[in-house]
């Protein structure tokens, strides 16, 4: 019998709103409120991304550097992470997503979160929701062991997300043909993972993903109401 996996994206699939910029602002307020003066530079970096001067991964690194800083000791950042995760659980989780996670757990599916968000805070949110396995964008450490803006490996997005899920399966000793995978996401960038999964679910999908989901015959759910 195949092992049953339920893999969930996080931002706007489980959460009502994206979490990355709110995390950076939350961290800035607690670690160095003066950094909020750099928000206009954050807007400029987003413009640079929009005109394709920088890619999504570099955008994340630049904004992290601006609002959190070049290096923060893990023990100093940890209370910030935990308070942010508490706030997300209290205010930013869709009830329909909670119900779906509970149903998958009750059905015996292993819960996995696969998100482009940084692991440093996504894992804290995932733990509170009952996920034991998290695949996410990793931060790097400097020579002093401080968390820095540079992404370690790949940004867990699009084709890279699929590659990271596949690497995780291999690391867990799970052959693809030995597992049945149900995958939930809201965004068309994850269509490559939808197609690779056994059960594709377009959750709270934006227009482009809705078009693909209807053409492919995928399940469509909306937890935003």
C-alpha cells in the first residue's frame, strides 16, 4: 500500500495574506525600528523585480538585508520568529485550510509544507498547524553563526520547489512510485508540482491557475469565504 502525503503551499493557500513582508516588518519593529525608514528602498527593489533587473530570490535577499540586517544571532531572532508565528496563527489562517489539514491528518496522510517562504519562520507556523515536515527556502549563516540574508541553495519556488520536494522524498527514503501525493496551492507557479502530483488541488486560486486547473480537470476549492 502506498504512503499517503498531503503537501501544502503556505502563503494564500493556508494563510489569507502573504507572510514574507509582514515578517520583515515584524522583525524590524523588534530588532531595529529605524530600519522602517528603509521601506522606500524596499519599494524600489520591488520595482527592480517588476522590470526584471533582479530575480525573485535576489529580491528576497535585498529586502531581508534592508529590514532585518546582515547578521542576527539565532537566539536574538528566535523570540521574533515565535511572536510572528503566534500572530499568524491567531489572525491569518483560513478556517477552510484548517479543516482540510485536519481531514488529511484524520485520513492518515503525512502532512508536508512546501513553501517559498523562509524556513526560519515558516517552520514555526507549520509546527503550530501540526506539520512535522517542512520544505522551504533556507537562510545562510555567516562565520559567526549569525543568520544572514543570503539564500542557502535555491528559492523554493516554481521548478525549484518541485526539485526540492523530490530531493526531500529521496532524503526520506521514499520512492516516488511508493507514495500517493495530494498537493494544494493557490498559484500558477506551482502548476509544475500540481502536474507531478497524484491529486492536484487548486486552493484559493488566482485567475491564471484557475484557467489551468479547469483545463487540466484539477479539483478547485476556495477557503477565502
